[in-house]
């Protein structure tokens, strides 16, 4: 029950972080100045991506491998043949 509750919370946090990243990307697409766009990527987009990654990484650690729908870091790094 504890694991299910934690995963449910993480799923909600992933949803919120994804929404925040999508909103930032929509705003980024309206920026026409290259310097302003670069600053937005540096200051906003990369931060939102990092926040999303934190919760996804935690969800990956508490989810059984057979239920994790994405390749693990090990599979990505060493699975290419």
C-alpha cells in the first residue's frame, strides 16, 4: 500500500511537471528574439526538464523493472549493438 501511494503521488507530480514544461515550451515558441529564446532555454526550459527528471528518476527506482515502460539508463548506455 505504501509503494502504491508513493507511486500515485509521483504520478501526480510527473503530470504537474509535464504540464509546467509544456507551458514553458508553448511560451518559448512565441519568442522571436534569438538571445531571449536562448536565455529562456537556459533559465526556464532546462530547469523544468530537471524538475521532471527528478520525479521520473524516483518513480523508476520504486517501480519493478518489468512494469517500467521505458528503457533504463543501463539499457540506453550499454544496449546499443
